[in-house]
């Protein structure tokens, strides 16, 4: 039976993508693991591999097509002995030369969208291989059905599409009836694009098309401000001891080509603070809170047209020089849009540093499911009252901790911020 190849979800926020380039053509024979196409997601251009083996019978979506929704059939794969005549109406309803751009705001991909292709060689709990057609495996994955509980009607007991659909129907009938949910009024929509454009009739302007990244940023941060109960904690941090210590370390590390930035110290300070206040090392998970053991710290990196938040895993265990090298590598590949999804997913805490742009202080928006984000301003020389009561000049950096009140309460957030301040004002202790 011909098998549809579906548009995959190659990032956690992807709902549609651009089919940038086909790496195969109709009639080519492919095996599992062979590269099929290059696909532009909301974050990067990634290569898409085949899951099944067969012959490319028909390409349904042309190169360069934008706005192709996840799970849309993009090609048809034939098994041995099949020909193009066997394709019939497979994918006919979605075979368009160029998909229209979808303007609906992006959201977290559904379970169906995440199942982008058929899992290979499923096995039962005792390790016995389950024989099922690729289409049956894919439908079962999308519907979250256990193949080991389905009896196959195909040759030699092979599970086919009809068996999976029958099992799904039986599951729906067996499910207990649930009370209808109370309708919730939708949030009022803003003015339409046409309405706004009419306001500027007669004025010169350039219309900038939204790419996938900008759509995702707009949707996710709108969602964050509407659904995450933010509160803000602010502190000033004296940097003089850190700047002196950094200068000394850089002098000793210069022969190794290492130059530590203030941001490297901030990452280390936050990672250690999450260990010192472990209850704050947590994320919101819908109906529960997940408390993490390692300190996985995300750092915002500005790129053309948007931003990435690559994650430094186990940051509390790494030296300052290791953090510096890893951050430089991640930031460089983020600007080239070459990060893999696992490099910018996860983490419980984020840092957004606009100090290098001369910003004194600001409030950052939490990136769900993170529990908090630290907004870092510039270090500025200011008059301060010293320990002896005398006025002195010190380099002071203003920071604001944005906190998700569902995860972290006020006192706990204050303890976390105090730990960050202590680490930065006593940098030598971070190496102990």
C-alpha cells in the first residue's frame, strides 16, 4: 500500500514550515535514514530523513512552498511491486503546488503533529516484533494506540490501516461519557490587518512579511503575558570585585586564548543559585510543577529577525572557561540558525542581557515553561554609601527577576535573587 510522507514537526513550536529543497526525485529508491528534503522551521533549516524504505512515487509539495502545515502529505512512498498507478487519490486533497501562508497564531504542537512519520519496527512488551504497515504504525502513533493490543487482519497477521481505525472506534465507544465543558469566552481579537492598514492610507510604508520565527515569537510571548502570572523583583549589584577578579583571570588565561565576559560570570552565578535554592529550580507543567536537579540555564541570543535561547546544560558543574567556550559556540550557531532543537529546548531559568546595548534596566517576559528569567542591565558607575557610611563610587548593575507566581512565591524568588547577588559580589566563592 502506498505510504504518505508527512510534513514533520522539526521543532517544538513548529506548526508549519517551508519545503526549501527536495534532495530526492520521483523514482528514487530510499532507505530508512536517507535524506529526503531540507525544511525551514520557525527556527532553522533542517534536513528531513526517511523512516521507511521504498520508491518515491509522487512528490505532492513543490520546492519553495511556504506555509506547509505539519502532518500535510508532501510525498508518496511506494513499496516493492507497486507503481504510480497504485497511488490513486492518496494525498490528492493536499497536493498543491504551493501552500498558502497560515496567519493563525502558532501554539504548542499537538500530539498528532508531533507524530510526523511512522515509527519503525514496533515491539511488544516481551520484545516480539509487531508486524504492521507503515501507515498503520503512523496512525497508531497519532492516535496513541497500543499496537500490541490490536489484532491484525492482513497477511500473516499484519496490522493494517483498517485494524487501527477499528481499534480507535472501539476505544471511543468504550470511553465514559464526559460532561460538556462550559464554554469559555474567547479573548477579544485586535483590529484586523486590513483595518490597521486603512489607518495609514496615503502614508508611505513598507509591508514586512512575517516569517515563521516572528510568528512564533509573537504567539508565544502573547500567550506568556496572558497566561503566566508575572511578578518582578529588582536588585542592584556591585560589580567592582567581579571586574577586578575577571581582569586577573583573563590575564592568566590569555595564553590559552580564553577571555571571560561578565555574562559568563552571570551564567555561573545563576546556575549555582539554582543549586543553593533548589525549590526555585522548577518549571510549570500544566497540572504539576517539575523540580529539576541540574541547573540548565537558557541565555537569550539576538539574531536577525528574532532570537534564540540556547540552553547550557549542567551549567553549575562547568568551569567559567568551559561555559564561555560553549556559549560562544551556541551563540555563533544560533546566528547562523544551525542549532538543533535539543540545544534550545528545556531549561528552568533564562538570562536576557541588554547591558551591552546601554540599557540600565528592563523587565523580561518569561519563556514558558521556565519558572523565571533574569533581565540584566549595564554596569554603571554610581555614588553609593560604603560600609563605613561614606560616599564612594562603585560600578552598579541593575537586574530584574521576572517570576512565574505559579511556580515560585515571593519569598522564594527573593531568596533566589539574593543568592545570585551574593555569587556575583563574591566571585571567588563561585570557584570553591
